[in-house]
C-alpha cells in the first residue's frame, strides 16, 4: 500500500487501485461482496470514492491480504468492529502524513 492519498473530495477507481496497489477489478469485486463499500456512481457507471470509502477499503485490504482472513471472516469482523478499524486507519493515515512532512523538512534543511 502506498503511504499517502492526496487530499481530494472524490477519487477514481484507478486512483484507489494505485493507492492500494491492487487491480481495479479487485475493488469492483470487493464492492459486490462488502455492503460497507458504496461509492457514488455517475449515470455513465463511473465510480467516485470518498475518503471514508477508501478507509473501508484499507481495512478490507488489511483483513484479506495482511491478516489472511476469508471474505466471510472479514465480513463478520467488519460487522462486529464497525468503528474500531476506521479510527485506527484514520490515525495511521494522519501519522503517515506527518511522517511525510517531517521527511520533506529533513531533506530541505
């Protein structure tokens, strides 16, 4: 997973896939499997993900790829821990942003 996602209101499926370092088809599959993922869709079918959508996808990525859970196990986990992982991902993202800014300052001093 890449460290930081740019500050935008909406992200394309390609941007989200690049951030998570997965294929867009995997994100579309996860969207069908997990009710927690609900990007805005234009009439043309183009998906637009918000930051909370991306945070949920990060949690799903972590459960499936890092913790090696099954899809059913990840669904149960998400149902039982609705807010806990969102908070942890949010904190992680903020720390990554601070780290990036500190490294930038270090390199420019």
